[in-house]
């Protein structure tokens, strides 16, 4: 066959690849048995990494733990995602993740285990979905590599051992990608449409987990369907109608219920200033994260400010030089290099070529999500990066395997060398942590990349060299993942790795439920003036009530709807989790929500529904447009009730005023 008539590599490989896919799906391939064994080992190892020593983190994030506790005793609080059983106010996120934890607490009793184990199992499921999705288009080796890289990403280890909504969101997005892959591969238009509907429903449910962040993958999902989906253009476009309906229903049903529910008989929508879940979803948790205009947030907001500087850096370099780098970006250079190379290599391959579809799906989800995180001016915490972990892992794995099969091994060698250098650079941030690891990773990676250029057709040697290179590339994240899994995390803004310093005192100490990394200053410490950082810190720390105060609250709970009220959801959560009795979080998470107003609180006190006021309260609020109702309540309590100290905490008995109340 002459060079003029010989099929191009892309054409030959595409035909061979379709044969591999067919064998894999039929289950008759010769490597099916070893794949199943390795896949099982991957899931078992992931479960061990995420589950062992899990209870050391206590309640994890007390804010969500308290809401799960409330949902375990009150179906009304469970449905709305309220912070307290009487359901005075919702948390500032949709409640899907709280539904899971609340049900677990109902089934197994309230404990650290019942709240955190569901998160770990979500991680195992997410790894399984990603592995299966990548395998369908790029083969078993790529699937296993993607699952392994994802499971060992430090921020994934962190968030699948923690009780933030990010664990469920990540699972839903990966499950949606798996369903989309099945949609593209479906043998009939009808089957493809149903899989597409499932993918849309996963994303919509993600909206009920963390609002608009779930929609960041929509451009990549839509592009992949339109480019690689089965059928004609008309049929692919028509399939979007039921998928769009599924997205709207799954994302909007709970929102509609809350908006239509009589305001007087439901909790206040936390995080909003107008008691509207639409304002929360599209304002504080939506556009506000992009523009920095987050009304009522703590500490000033804006570019690079607020929440102790836990925002993006307004630059594409955020993932390389910012706080997210060590959390998730270990394989990012490799993913970008091999992803771009693969896209060029595919060239003018058939429209439905699965290699191009993979780059569109994995790479598109990565680029859009990373772009938003990097360029947003509002609050973007480092642990949000877990949403990038599956896309980086998948793109890197697919690119490595596909370039290995291609004539472009020099590009693969360059990617391996870049990964080694990048890992060496990231490890510089923690010079006292395994100091010899930097040199090992750099030397192994660079030598493996050089060897890959000269091994030529000696396939076994080339496989050994590539394996060594991948192990070198994973050396840094594996070390960070191990230390993350062995460290207790009880801070409100956790970070992965040996140098992580989450808000409120870094990695939490090893304590049981009810013990939190609250920093210093003690429960009830007053917040300083308008916009001061100490005010934010006081509200971001869960209280650590003494045994004397806990017993005091338990004894005073009878006959009252709330045993106490405290400014801010985090301080209130600590009291509530320790005592087991409802504590009203005045002002919600930021202490700036108008819930309740002074008049409403006065009425509750007059009715004897709130027994105590705990802590010094707030004397001012950050100048971010939020309500000062908690400041007014604090001043009113101090004017009419006498303080006492119980277990180091200031307590006001609201049933015995010392000054006449009009």
C-alpha cells in the first residue's frame, strides 16, 4: 500500500478504537477479567482512604452538621434545610446534601459517623462513575488511570471526608458526565434521549446542592452532545427539549415550592436579604460570586478581599499560583498539554470520533469551571477546586493513553517532564514535608520522559518507563492525600495537604463530636467594629461550650421552643450540637440576615419561646449592605436583661428582665 492510499493514523486508530469499545461493552474482551479485578481494587482502596479514621473530624463543618441534626428530628426542618429544628432560618445553600445527611442521622442516629460516611461513599461512587465513563471512550487503562488520579487528588480526599455540599455536587456532575457518555454511545435516538435526560436531571439536582455552580459544566455537555451525539442535527436539537425540561424540573421544583409556600409558615431563606430563594440562588450564591457584590457577606467582599482573603485572584494564574494549586492542580499541566495535542492530532476525524468527544467533555468542563473560579471577583474558597478534580484526572488519563498509541510520544514526554517540574515546584511550598520527595519526583519524572524518547519499539520497556513517569507524577498528590486523610478537619474552610490552614485555626485537633477548631478568644467573644476581620472570625468559629454550659442548656430547654439564641449560625451550631436542644441562629451564617427582626424577636421573648441569649452578640455589622437586626437585638438584650457567666460564656436569661420592657 502506498503512502497516498494508506489510511492516516487517526483513521486507522479510530477503527481499532471502535473495535476495542465494542469488545469492552460486550464483556468478551480478553482483558475483561483483569479490568474487573483492578476496578474492584480501585474502589476498595478508595473506600479505605476515605473511610479510615473518618470520625476524627468530629462534626466536620458544624454549620451543616447542626442543620442535619435539625433535619433528623423535624421533617419540616429537613425539607427546607433549616439550621434548627423549629426551622427559624435555612442554611445559605439548597438542601440536597442535608437531605442525605438528615436521612442518615434518622436511620443510624446522630453521630460523626452517620454524617460523614455518606460523603465518603459519594466519593467512592464518583470514582466508579468516572472510571466507567472514561473507559467507554478510551479503554480500560485510561479509565483506571482517571479513577486513580481522581481518588488521590488531595482536595477530593478532603471533601469526601467532610460534610460540605461539594461532595454530593461532585458526584452528581460526574454521574451526569457518565450518563452523557452513555447518551452519545446509545444505539438508538430514543435511548440516547433518555440518557441525555438523566444527565440533565443530575445537573439539575446539582443545582439543589450548590446553586449555579452546577451549571458550569453545561457548555461542555451541550457541545459534546451536539458534536458527537447520534442522529441528525435535527434529532440532536430536538433531544434538547426533554433534556431541558428535565433540567428545569429537577432544578426548580424545590425552588418553586419555597417561593409559593406561605412565608409565615416556612423558615427564612438564609443568605438573602429579602427572604427569597431566587435572590439567594442568583444573587449571593450566583452572580455575586462572579462580581463580588455579595450583599450581607462577611468582611468587605470585592476583589481579593473578604472572608480572610479566601477569594480568587482574578487571574487565570489562580490555579498555578493561588491557594487552589496544591489542592488540585498537580496534573493540570499534563492535562492541558496532552489535551491540546490530542485535539490537534484528531484533526478532521469523523464527527462522532470519541477522542475528540472526550476532549470536548473533559477539557470543556475543566476550562469553563477553572475560568470561572479563576476570574470570579467574589468568594471562591480553595476547596471549591474539588469540582475540577474529575475533569483534570480524566483529560490527563485520556491524553496519556491516546498519545501513547499515537506517533506523538514526544509530546507525551514533554507533558511528563512538565508534570515532574511542576510537582517539584508545588512541593517547594512545604519544604519541611518529606524534603527528599521533591528530588525524587523531579529526577524520576525527567529521566522517564527522556527515556520515553529513546525506547522506540521496545514496548515492554516503554510501558515500564511510562509507568514510572506516572508514579512520579502522582508522588506529590499521593503524599498530600495521605496527610490529608490522616488529619482531622473541623474548620469552616478546610484545606488539603500538610500546610493547609483552614479558617479558625487550620487543621482541627483530634476531637470527638462537639469539639471544633474554634481558634482562640472563646465562645461569645465580641466582634469588633464595622468591617473588621475579627468580626468575621468570631462568626466563623463554632462555639465550644463547656460541660457546665452544656448541662445548663439541657436543663433549661424544657418548656421553650429554643433553649437559646445566639448571633451567627456557627456559634449557634456549637451550642446546639453539644446540648441537643434547638438554638436560634440570629442573622444566619453572616449575622446580617434580617431574621428575626427586633420586633419579631421581642415577640418571641414575650411568648417565652426563647430562654437564653448567649454570647456578647454584635455591636456592629460589616458594611456590605446587610441587615443590622442582630445589632439591634444585642443592644435590646443588654439594656433589659442582666448578664451572668456560665462555663466562661456570657448568658442572658430572657425570662427575667431587670429593666421594664415596654
